[in-house]
């Protein structure tokens, strides 16, 4: 990488535009960058870093980059850095503009923040012009980082060599060296490996602990299942040997449980045998008791049969008489049926004769039948008269209907004539209502168009009045904020000027005896500056600057609020004008009232049209009804005359037919009743005569049947008969006696029963108690066996689950052991890691060994072959080893710590280390050539001879076509180095003065 040109505008201490020609400075190979303290030497290097990476090193970079802007710059000047360089054979131009706060355009008060911008261009040698590549911050950053192969931190350490940092690096402990080398060589991935292994170890350990916890839970369950036959191992989850101890204890518990199961099975078998013997004895006692009770019951039943023998004989005699009476039963039933039939026929005859006239009371069946035939013949002659009577009733109903129709038509005609008389006035009134509603609708539409503008004007007027008040408040706040910002900035500039005047005293406060000065590099401090009364330190200036920035932001916010209020007020006045709000409100209210009245009047248009339509339909209906009523009245006159003639003829005919009756129908009904009664009476008389003959024949047959059956009278046979229920009950009693007698004889004849009755009485309760005790012993033995069997099954199940857990946990445990060994090895805590060196420290140690070898080449030249840098793996005290750095003194042949070097020796040793580190980092970055280097301070601690040797080494860098820039205050270097870049500071900002060879 070679720098060609750097252009600065409003950057850092440079208020205007400055340009640095690195091609001219690099022509001599070695150039000097010098200037007074605070002039901006470091800002030139910051500009290079900002152009490449978009940020500056350390705390000088704020969150948004606003602090990069020069306080001396004009308000309209844009902060900009342009760097032209060649890297990887490509000539590039990078332009970056950080965000800055500029005044608003078009004369508007206040400021606004302009966004950051970046631009990358490449020079096309063939076309002889620049070609734009990108304007994206991210793309440009990725492109530059890829071409250089270094991050911003690596670039600041390799290209901008800060000697103070490397002097501290020489004296630092292993941890501090590790942090610096880790940033340079990007060994974070190895630290991530350590962290990842530690996380995996914790995860695997948690998994093992979780598995062991579950295994111990199963062990506790097995202990509960085994009772006192199992002892748990006294091991915690995660401890080695826990799984084997649990499985061993489970195996012992299973063996003990199986032994107890065998003992329980033997006890159950013995209890079963005893229980079976007790049950057999109980069955024998029960059988003997049953036979004895059976014999006793049979003797008692025999005694009862003997007592009821007389009643049994009477029942047998009663059954015999009933069997004889059954032969007379058909004749009795026949006589009873004939008697019932005769009584019914006589009663029917009496009822029929009671309905006849007195002249037919003694008539026989034949006379009654003849009278019935004469009444039927007379009834047939009245049928024609009955039809005429029905027709007369129809004529009267039809005449009544005609009268009703005539009255209805008269009512319709009267109502229609009255309604049609008012039709013209009604229609005119409806048409007038429709016209009024239409006019109101047109007026409402016109008012609706005027409503919205009036509302907007009223809203704008109210907003105008509010914004007038807000504008006054915003104007007062903006004036107050401006005054505060001006006072804060004046205070900050005064403090800054006072601090610059006393900066020597502030730098002198950091001096320590024997340590080099940060300005001149000398270790002797004969007359350091002293702080005077009222001295302003850096913290006071920064607080004043922060207060100035806050006041400026508050002023800008107040200006923005005032501008916003003014813009809103102008818009509101453009809409509402200057008309007072009260007048606009009154106009809007009057317009709304008129619009509401017009809307309400227009809403009657549709009802009025509907009412007119219904009225016209009613007019048409009533006109039609009037015509139809007139036609019906004319047709009714002729019809009424025809009906009157037909009525008179029918009345004359019917008067002759009905005789003395009320009507022909009444006469016909009277004849129908008389004929039916005569017919019924004749039939009833014949039925009574026939039933009397059948009753007489039945009495004869009953007397004969009773005599043959052996009864004196028919009544005696009837008394001997039994109904079905009584017969069944008597037969049941006789059968039950015979069955009971046979059963008693059979029981008393049984040999076993007779033998049992001769034996002594048995004790059934004692036998049952003995059997219950044997059954209880069997239940306890079976329960013990079931409990032992369940215990064995539960132990087998839990043991299998524990073994399965152990099998599934084995790979995780192996992984934990492997990961734990790797994590301990990489973290330096393992016994296998003898030097207690972490993985990242091991990688950095290799890099440090390369850096020491590369630095030794230049250190030997600078020290005339006296010193050599070597890497040491020795442990420092109780700390870890790997990042030790020693120097070998060829004059004494001894190896000692770099902290024992003097101030000048420390400078050229740190310079050699920095140059060696630059070579190693360059190789690490892919071999990108770094043709421009900067070395910052420290030359004041060297004597003349050593300074010459150091400059010779730096001058030798030109052999590889490199140019080296030295940043220093040492006056002797201005004589030795001819190419110079001087930074001159002033109250209006710093400027650059360049001198060539």
C-alpha cells in the first residue's frame, strides 16, 4: 500500500482546505511530520485512517462522527477527507464526508444534520480517467478491508506505529500482551473455541448431572420398593462410579426380593393345604347338620298331616258331588239362557207398545204390521211436496240476498259520490306539496356545497388563533435558547484558550523521574512547568464543550419548533384569511341551520309523491265501483219479479199438502216416526211369543237331567256345582295333601337321613370358625406372595429402566469426559497442560515468537549487535506462561526481562518490535506491501550515535521501496531529515507546510 495524496477540508484542527503530497514526501524515503503540541500532527494520521475505514482510532471517534468537524470551519463548509492511494496494484480514490450540522437553506433559521457520504473511485490507466465504483459505506469498507487484509486496529498498529504503545508492550505482563496481540492477529476465534468447549463442557456436565439425578431418583424408587433390602450409594450426581454403584445395589435388591418371593410361595402352598382340609371338614359337618334337620322337619310335617286328615276327607266328598253336578250343568245353562232371552223380549215389547197411540195397545203382531204399511204408503205421497217446500225456502233466501245487495250498492254509490266531489281539491293540494319539497331539495344541495368550505375556514381560523399564541411562545424560547448557546460557546472558547495557554503545566503533571517525556522523549526533567491559579484542565474544557453542544442543540430544536409553527400559521392564514373566528363561527352556524331546515323540508318529497300515487289509485277504484253498482241495480229489477211469481205458485201447492201440520216436512217426519214405531212393535211382539216357547222346552229338559244325575230337584244340582276358581282351589288342596304325604314318607325312609338322626348333634359354628381362620391364613400368605411378586416386578422394571438410562447416558458421559479434557487443556487448567497455557495464548506465543525473530534483525543493527529479542514460555510467578518476552545482552551473555532496558534502549527495542510486528502482520494479511509507514515519537530519548543507527535502520527500509514518516518534536531531526511536513497552528485553525528534499 502506497499513499499518494491526502486532501482535508474542515477536519479536526484544519478549518480550511489542506493538501498533503505523499509522493513528494516519499521521494526521499524518510520524512518528518512535526509541529507544536495540539497543532494537528495526529489529525493527519486520523484523516488517513478515517478515509480508509470511516472512523478514527480510540476515543476520538464519537457515536455519529460529529466531533471530526473542525470548530474553526465556516458554517457552510462541508467536512471532507479525500485519500488517493495504490493497493494491490489498483489506484484508488476514497472520499468520505462525516455527518455535519449545517444551516438550513433558503434563509430559514436553525440547522439540520446532513447524512454521512462516501465515494470510491478507481483510476483507469487505459481510458486515462477515474471510474466510480461505489457510494455505499458498507461496500467501500468491505472492499478496503479485503484489499488491505487488515482491520482498523491492525492498520493503526502496523502502519501508524505508536511507540508509546510498544514501550508499554515491552514492559507489560502476559495478560496485557495477550490483549494487544489478540487484537492484531485476530485470535478471537481461538478464544471462541475455548469458550465453545467450556460451554459444551457445561452442557455435557448438565446432561450428565441430569441423567445421574434421574438415575438416583430411580434408585430411591427401588429403595422404596425393596424396603430395607437396598442401600443407596453415597455419591452425588456427576461423580464417577455412580452408575455402577446404583446397578450393583439394584442387583443385590433383586436377589433379596426373589428369595423373599420363594419363601412367600412356600407359605402360600402350606396355607392352601390347611385351608382345603378345613373346608372339607366344614362340608362334612354341614351335610350331617342338614340331614338331621331334614329328618326333624319330616317328622313335624307327618304330625301336621295327621291333624288335618278329617278336613281332607270332607274335601274329597265335596269334589265327588261336584263331579256329578257337572252332568246337569248344560241343561242348567240352557234354561238360564232361555229365561234371560224371554225376559229381554218381553221388556222390548213393552217399550215398543208404550210409544204407540192408545188404539194399538191390544193389537197383535199382524195388526201392528198392517198399520205400519198404511203409514209408509201415505209418506211416499208427500215426497213431491217436500221438494217444493225446499224450493220455496231457496226463493225466500234468494230474495233476501237481492235486498242485501241492493242496500250495499246504495251505500257504495253514496260514499263514492261524496269522495269524488273532493277529488280536485285533494289532487291540487298534493301537487303543491310535491313542488314545495322539490324546491327545498334544490336549496339543500346548494347549501351542502357551501358547508364544507365554511367548516374548513372555521377550523383553520381556530388553528390560526392557537398558532399565533404558540408562535409567541416559540419565539421567546428560540431567543432564550440562542442567548444560552452563545453564552455557552463563548465560555467554552475562553476555557479552551486558557487550557492551551497552560497545556505545558498539564503535560508536566504526568512526568515521572527516569521515564521519558511524551513530548521530547528525555528522561531528565530539570524545570517542569507549574500550574497557575485558575488553571483549566481537560475535564473542565470537556464539560464546557458538552454544555455548549447541549445549548446549541437546544437552540437548533427551538429554531426548528419556531419554523414549524410559522409554516403551520402561514398555511392556516392562507385557508382562513383575516376574518375573525367569531364571525366565521356565526356564518357556519347560520349555514348549518338553513341546511337543516332545507333537509327537513326536502324529506317530505317522497311521502308526498307516494300519497299522490295512492290517491290516484283510490280515484280509479272508486270510479270503477260506481259503474259496477249501477249495472247490478238494473239487473236486479227483472230478477226480483220472476222470483215473486214462482213463490206464489209454490205456497198454494204446499198449503194443500201439509194439512194440519206446521209444514210438509213436519207432516212427513210425523208419518216416518209412526211407521217405524208400528214396525218395531210388531217385531217385538213376535220375538216375545217365540222366546216363551223356548223357555218352556228348556224347563222340561232340566227336570229330566237332574233326575238322571241323582238329585231330587234341579236346584240341588245347581247348589252342588263349583265354579272354575273354586274347583281349582279344591283340587289344589287335594293334590298338595297327596304330595306332602308322599314326600314325608320318602324322607323318613332315606337310610342316610335315618342314620344321621341317630347320631349326636354337630357344632356347625366351631367348624365354620376353624374354616374362616384357615381362609384368613391363606389370604395373608397370598397377599405376602403378591407383595413379594410385585416387589420383584417393580425392582425388575426399575432396574431395567436404570440400566437403560446408564446405557443411554454412557455416550454422553464419554462425550463429557472427552470435552472436559479438551476444555481443561485449552483453558490451561488440565494437568496435561504443564505450562498452564491457554489455546489463544499458545497461538499468540507462536505469533510473538515470529515477531521477536523479525524484530531481532533490526534490533541488532540499532544496538550494534548487542541485543536480541527472544520469546519465553516460562511462567511468571503463579500466572500462566506463553507470552514472556526477554532480551539477550551479548555483552554479558545473560537473558533478562525487557523491563530492565533504559529509556533509549526501550525506544529502539520497541521500534524494532513495531517494525517486526508490521512485517508479521503484513505476511498474516496475505503479503500486502506496506510502502508507507508512520512512527510516532520517542526519538528524544536517544543519544546521537544511537539516533544515527536508528535512522540508518529506518533509511534501510527504502531498500524495499518504502517511505517512513517520523512524528517527533526533536529539533535535531529537522536537520537530519530534509523532507518535512510541518503543522502550524493558529486561532483560525491549523495549516500544512510541506518541504521536499
